[in-house]
C-alpha cells in the first residue's frame, strides 16, 4: 500500500504539467483569436459580381436563326440572333410606293399652281382689253348723244351705244372679279404644295424608320463575354424588349461584401483586403476597398422597411462594400459571378 501511494504522488506532478500546458496552449489560441477579432473585420456575406448585359430585341418577330449556343463566348458586335424580316420588307415596299405617289401629288399641285398663274396673267390681259373696249364704248356713247341732239342719228342707234357701253362696263367688272378669284386661288394652291411636301417628308421619315426596324432584325452582342442559358429557340415569336439571354462580362470582376454597420467604422477606400473563395479555399486573393455604399442594403430592397410604421424592431443593418481584385488577370479562370467569398480586413 505504501508503494502505491508513493507512485501516485510521483505521477501527480505530470498531470499538473499536462494540464498547465493545455491551459497555456488554449490561452495562447484564445489570445490569438481575441487579438485577431479585435484587429480584423470579417464576413462571409460576400460574392463575386460582374456586368451582366441582357440581349433584347428592338422589334417583334419570329426567330429566323440563332448563331450561338449556351455559354458560348461572344465579342462586341457579333451577330447572335436574326429575326425574319419578310413582313417588314413587304411593308417597306408599300411605303415606298406611297412615297412615289406623294411625289406625283406634289408635281400635280405645282402644275395646278402654274396653271393658276397663267390664268391670272390671262385675266389681267382681259381686263386691259375690256378697259379699252369700255373707253371706246364710252366715247361712242358721248358722240352718239351729241349726234342725237342734232337729230343726226336715230334713237335706236343711241340706245345701241348705251347698250354697248353698259356691256363693256360689265365686262370690266367681270374681269376684275375673275382676277380676284384667280388671286385667291394662288395661296390655296401654294398651301396645297406645302401640305403635299410635308406629307412627302413624313412618308420619307416613315421609310427611314422602317429601314431602321429592318436593321434591328439582326441582333448583335452589345458586349464581350459569355452568354448564359438561352431563353429562345428558332421559329419562336418574340416581343420587342423580351430578354433572349444575357451576356456575362468575363473580363471585369469585383466583390460586394455586406458588412454589419458596426464593422465599418474604420473602413476607408484603399484598405487592403484578404479574399477567400468558397470554391477555391486554397487560393489566396488580395483586394482593395474601392467604395462604400451610401445606403444600407435594406434601402435597395423591393419593400424597404419603414421604422415610422409603429412596428419597429431594431436589426443590425448591412452596408455593401465594393472590393476590387488585385492582379485580376491571374484569377480569371476561376472567377465566376455569384461565387461566395469570405472577406477579411485588417483594421490595425
């Protein structure tokens, strides 16, 4: 019994040593953890972002051909989809025929104006002739009145002279009326020409618009990148503005990290950032804070919370922080829009 107790006494210091070592190691790790937490801000609420451009038709029509497949790479200006333009081409032919008819209408209107101008000259000439006739009839009447007083002519001859005078006077009045009517037709015909020319310009604009619509039947890639899944097939009727697919820009990436509002007090533009992708945890990526949002993420939601509604519950808000990726060309093969990331920022 004595030997056993002596052995236990001898072993007991080892247990204390082991316990002390464990406590020291745990304390050291705890200190490192606390020290790290006090000098760093982290979040796993982050993902890779890039520009995603939708491809939209600007006119409605049936899809004639599709030049790309799912996830193909495309370049800016590359033909991706073509719509059937047969109906638009037929409408263009009809518009051009209508345009030529409007040109003929202008020619006719100008001819009518020219005829009216000629008629106006004839009316002026008729007035001059009738004035000469009136003057002669007036002189004849005066002469015959003198002759009648001397009983040199009969009363019937005098009455004939009076009739000729009245006739000549009426002819002058009629000529003046015709001249007035002819003058009034000139502005009407001029306005008709202006109206026809305006109609011609309108038809020309519609033809240009139609030609522009025809060019829209060929849809080109608005940017360089890779397309996503297609939402269209050949023979399908698509409405103007309906998304056919999207192009993901594969040359520019950045990260948006949503930090709690209590974490950003020491953040500033240019701070270095450590990035770890969930998909590639062994790849260490460096970044830099590029900008901080002027509003919390909740303010961009479809139904932003309204604290004045009387149903207030305080929730820690998150602020989006845009992070640029350093040496991005080295990581383009692994970067994908939407990948989750962990962000660590030293605030020392």
